[in-house]
């Protein structure tokens, strides 16, 4: 079992009125369990809070994947996501449901 909590803060510094300003944080809880055969399951949703308005978006996801090795190490997964809560008028993350299909390969060190 692995659990990690990532937090990122995003701030605009351009001062360009065309694009608007942005100040929000992304909080990403990661909880996974991996079995010996390379199959794993867990959550990795990114919750967001806008510092200016106090509005939030809290999506929930569930990932199932498989990790295997050949010449390199590979990771393939499917991750459905549903919006658990979003403040009215929150400008980012406007979808209510989505499915991510992912494939990653890791280069040797």
C-alpha cells in the first residue's frame, strides 16, 4: 500500500487582462494497493480550491492498472472519474464524468 499527498499552488504572474488571473491550489491524495502480479488499484483525484473566490471542485476517481517489465517498465490503466462536489460557478474542471485511459513507460536510470 502506498499513500502520498501532493499539493500544488498555481498563481498567474503575467498581469495580462486578456487571460485573467489565476490563484488556486490542487490537492491530490494518492492511495494505491499493488498485488504481486503487477495489478494495482487506487485513487488519485485532484481536488481544487480557488483562493480568490473560495470555490472548490472535488472529483473522485478509481484507477485500475497493470505494471509489467520488458526492456523497459510499463504501466497501463483505466480511471473513471465523477464530480463528487463542485461549487456553483467554479470556472475549472467543468465536466461531471470522464474516463482516462493511460499508458506510461519508464526509462532506465
